[in-house]
């Protein structure tokens, strides 16, 4: 009798909350603002998160050992410089190609990922985040229906 093995492609089944942030702040300013408003300690990671070749996303992280939580602030977009060769008026024009970490949320500027095993009140966190200057919107994203969930494995 032959044995059949099935491979489960859903390897990543970790519990986390995901908050979408819409802001005009730069990544370092946003990390500083979050450090001030929610008493976080985000620090810039030594390396960017590389999703694929020429797809690099700046990342800030905070390992909250007291509450047993791991926080990640990451940009949802990155720009790639591309040199386009033409034989017309605009020779050797430089263009920028934008890549998204979560393509289904193309308008989101930053993502705040909170990994924890405990229940976490995201509503009070979102209220504190919305008090930051130049923060236009913040809301929780349901991770169950997320198509590109594998892009969030850091």
C-alpha cells in the first residue's frame, strides 16, 4: 500500500495584529513619534527587509520583553531607480518604480505588526496613534483574509 504525503503550504500561522498607517511622515519621524506617544522603543534595524531583488523596505523593531511582545514598523512601499533608454527627446530618463509589501493595500504608507500570544487592545493603541501630527488614518487589517500574508514573515 502506497503512503501519500501532503505538504501544507501554510507554514506561517503565527498570531499577530496588523495596523495600517496613513501618514506623510518619514519613517524615522514616525518611529520617533510612536516612541513618544505610545512609550515604545523602536530602533532602526541594521538591514532593510528584502522581499526580492530591488525590493527593499526600511524596518524598525522593538522587542518588548516586559509584555512579551515583538513590534515591527515597516514601510509598505519602496522605490527602485530605473534608467530608461530612449532615442528621442528624453534620452536616458530616470524613472522610479514603486513596489508594495502588501499590494492589496496600495494606499497604506506604513504597517505596524504586533506579535503576541496575549489578547491585545488595538483600539486604544489606534487612538494614541491618531493623536500624532500628520497622521491621517490608522486602522486594523484583518490578517485572515490577507492574500500576501507571506510577505510579512521577517
